């Protein structure tokens, strides 16, 4: 008998509620029940032994339609006929324990027990309580869902954050960046695979970037203010902060943030320019009042103005004649060069090479300042002439004395093209007024 079998001790001591059923398809009589099953049902062993298993199940499983009990019975029949283990899917039922109702989630496993010549001796019913396990799984799913939701929120914050956020590997290759980063560098998202961040840094400042990056690789946070190339013609000043990310104690990647400081820097430059221009105008006024030699006076004015405006050449041309055919003839009155040996391509005579180009002549005779940057010009006579004399940018300001055209102030750049700013044009207008006063003063003194 089963009681005499060595497995009886194991069956009795197991914490899994279990029954041993007589293999009779009519009654399914309970032969044995362990103490764990007694605790589950709240019934003594003396009541359980000999009872019909389905009746016992009906008593402690609150199942209105007996559907669960029928499923157990069908599984018993299947185990009896096939002698194969039957495992019912997860069952959720109300089980009254100590007269208190609570929901349990449990699984029923029905196992045929065979001995000599594979004869079916009994059927083992094991009831495995999976309530805590299922609750843990459900809780884990809820936590994962909540975490996923938070991660999505963090992702949205990352994507739309107003500053430039990015991630690079230890070789400086861009791994990820937010939309602000891509928009700032005028690039569609995804265009940067494996591009090195250093390629966006202005070449003259890459050595500073390399030192910061190496410091971060060594495990320290690094910061710098650097110029970045936005496009072919535009630069931006950015504060950059690099933060090392660790995996198992070693730096595995680098997160970074950039903050645009261009407007602040431009404001500082404007304030500096205003200060420089204010000081330059003061020097020009002093020169006009203190220097009696008219040629020296004008040269010093051009020297101060040329230095403040950072041009390569500053000249004053005087009108000699405006012919009946409308041709303007001028001659050079005074010239200042930043470097004496600069631009050997300039014409040797004192004539100005642009005075009769239509757009230039109409502007200066109409009292307007003419500006040109060779990189902005289309093909034509003006661009061809500037290329011939290696002029990259210029500004021409007409001088009027007694409301008559006297001549012009010409500012030129040979080395690099640029567009004159509003502040520079305002300075140029003030300089023109002071030069006009100096010329008028000189003319009056010569008439005495």
C-alpha cells in the first residue's frame, strides 16, 4: 500500500496541499490527505479520508456553476485513461479559510501513480498556491509600465529640452542628440551617425576641446566656452559641459550639454566696439584741433579710424572733375595702409578704380554710403574689378562740403571679406562729419 511506500513521509511533510485519490472513475474516493490540505480546507483528516473528492472540492471552492470542479473531474478522468500528468491552467477562486473568504490564484496538478507493471495504483492531486507569485508578476508589470511611462516622459523632456543635449562615445563620436541640437546646427535628425563632435568645433579652438574631452575620459567633469561652426559663414559661442558616465567603475560614455551664449557675446562685442569707437572719435577730434599740418591731420584721422574699424586700407579721394558725359574723375588725397607692403595689385596712379561703375557712382553722388562684400556679389563689372585688385570688402562714404560733392572716404579689406555692421556705419558717418569739418577749416584758413 501507499502508506508503506517510502514516499509517504515526503507526501505527509510537503507544504503543498495534496490528496491521493483512489483510481475509481465513479467516486474518486480520497485515500490520503496531508496536513497542508487540512489547513487549506479547514477540515480534519478524519472527515476528508474516505470522502468523495468532488464533494470536498465543492465545499471549499466557492464556485457557483461548479465549472472549476467539473474541470478537475475531467482532468482526473483524463489522467485515469491516459496515465499522463494533467496540469490545469491557473485557477482563480474564493477559498474560505477559517471562515474568511479571500481570493487565491492556484494551479491543480493531477499525477497518475503507477508501480509494478505500470499498473495505476492511485492519483495524486497537488494544489499549488501561486497567489503571491502572480501578485508579484502583476506588481512587476505595473512597475515596469510605470517606469516605461516615466522613461517616455524623460525622453520627451530630452528631445524638447531648450538647450543642446548629446551623448558621445569615448572616441568622441555622436551617439545621440536632442532635437534642439540638430535644429541648432541646421541638420535633420539622424544625419550625424558616428560624426565626431570635434568636427563642429571651430578649428582654432579644437585643442581646448581635446583637453576638456581628455579630462572627462579621466573621470572628471569638464567645461569650456568655445566657438562652433554652424554653417559656412556663421559661428556661435557655446558653453559646453561634459559629464562622464560610469559602468562598473569605468567611464563608458560622455553626456554633454551646450548653452548658446552667442547673443551675450555679441552684446559684449557691441559694447566693446562702442567703447572703441567712442575713444577713436575723441582722438580724431583732438587731432583735428591740435594738428596744424593738414596732411598729417588727415593721415592721423585715417590711422585712428582704420585701426578702430580693423580695415586694411583707408583713403580719401578728392573730386577733380565731373565731365559733361557724366564721368567722375577723382584723385587720391591721402592714404593709410595697415601694412606698408600690402596688396601689390592696387593701381599705381591716383585714380580710383570704382568711381564710374554705375551702382557706386549713383550711391556716392546721391549722398549714400556704398558697401560691398565680394562673397555676396553676383557676376558683373563690380565683382570682376574687386577680384582684379584683390578687394574682398569695402565701404565708400561720400564727403560733401557746402552741399557739394567734394570726394569720398574709402575703406577696404584685402585679407578677408566682411559686412560692415550698423555700429561701424554709424562710426563712419561721424568720422565723415569730422573730416568734413577738418577740410572746411583748412579751406577757410587758406582763403585768409
